[in-house]
């Protein structure tokens, strides 16, 4: 394990003014997104869409890394020179990343709860991904709030899997994005979201310590503390920011270089506003707060591209990336 390499990569991923583009939708998921704009999902159309995003002029000004799916990591630009996406990004000084979990499945003995799978064969896959050019990875754990859940069983099992994944990543000189997502689905209050996020983060960092994961060489990708999507009382922007920073301060060691939030189903505008408020009103945090957004960066670009309008799609991506880049500095 090259500790300095891991620390340098993690720091670059969360540098001020930049964030991470999550373009790691599985083939079924990207198929649903393309279907929404009337585009058939084929290898070629998925390649064309990713190409539109990744070739956007000067996207590197506000994007430090791109998380890709296995298919995308192996694809190339659609122009005549067929530049591999990994090389395209590296030439822009953008870090290539890879999603390595195989999805959330039903957790045995825990009705209504999920466990993320993909540990079998992970060491070999990570070594291959490193040889292709990936320098960081992502693994998403899913924590659901509901009647009597999440259980300690669910939180503990997912924390254990995240820690095993993170340890294997660092062994392969790949920075792990550690993503414990408390879902916003439900009618729970922001206080309930805080409590569950608090329990989850505490368990995750206990597991990371137990598995000898070097915290200076990870990036945390948590949910923000927000009201359930169906809650009758929706917390305002500054309350979300305040409670999110509070739960992070209680659980995230200062050794962690940065926190890249997921958008988790928030609107693009809300995700940006919450990030901006956190950075604007908290100048003494030990870690950089940035973004690792999928839909919050891509939604406008996808609809504006609509299968053919590359300049319009790229313009929308760059606008969202710039807004979020400003939000990492509290300057929006």
C-alpha cells in the first residue's frame, strides 16, 4: 500500500472548487434514464451519452473525478481517434473512478432492509481496475428508515462490508469512497434522519478502525440530514446544513480529508443550496465539504442533450458543475 499516493489522490478528489461526477449508473438504470428522453439504450447510445459528458470543454475546472460503471470504464470517445475515457480524463487531470459493488439485496433476517453485495472476487477486480487506470472506487450501502428500522443488524452488516471493501481498495492503491446512504424515502422528520445518520456513521467508523483502514486515504460520501420526502414539515436550507455539519462533527475524525455528499434524490437546486450553506456558515471544519452528485449534475444535461444536442447538454453540465464548485466555497 502506497500511503502517500492514497493521501494525494483523496485530497485531490475533494479539493476546493471541485467535486465528483457520479456517472456510474448500471446498464438497467441508465436504460431507464434514456427511456425518459425517448432514446433506446444500446451500447452505442450509452457510449454517446457518456462521451457528451466527459468531453465537455473545461469540465475539469469544477470536476475532480468521475465514477464510472464497468462498461463505461472500458469505453472510448466517439470521435475518430477513439481515445479511451480513462486517458481522456487523465489528460484533463480528472481522476477516473469505478463503482465496484454489485447492488443492494434483501438482508436475511431483516425484513425491509438491504445489504450491499460484491465482496467475492473484489481483490482481483480492483487489481484489474487499477491496471486499466481507475484510482478510486465506490461502494454504496443503503439504510432505510421505517417502522422499527433500521436495525442494528442492518447497520452493522453494512458497516462491516464497507470496511472490508475499503481495506481491499487501499491494498490495491485505490482510494475508497465510503458511502453509507440513509435514504430520504419516508415520512420521517429531520430529527429521525439525524439519529439514524448518527448511529450509522458511528458504526461505520468503528468498523473502518477495526479493519485498519487509513482514514487519510478515504473519501466519505454520506447523505445530508434532511426531512423524509413525504414528511409534512420540510426543514429549511440552513437547518439541513446545521444538522448535517453537527452529525459529521460528532462522528467523522479530522484525519478524513473530505466529505463528498450524495444528492440522494434531492432536486438539483436543493442539493446545491444545502452544500453552499454548509460551507458559507462553517469556516472551521477539519475536512473539505464537496459533492459527488449523479442526477443533481446530470438531470439537466440529459434532458437538454435529448439524444443529439451535444452543445446544449454540455452547457447544462458545466453550469451545474460551476454552481456546485462555488457552493464548495460557500460563494454561491
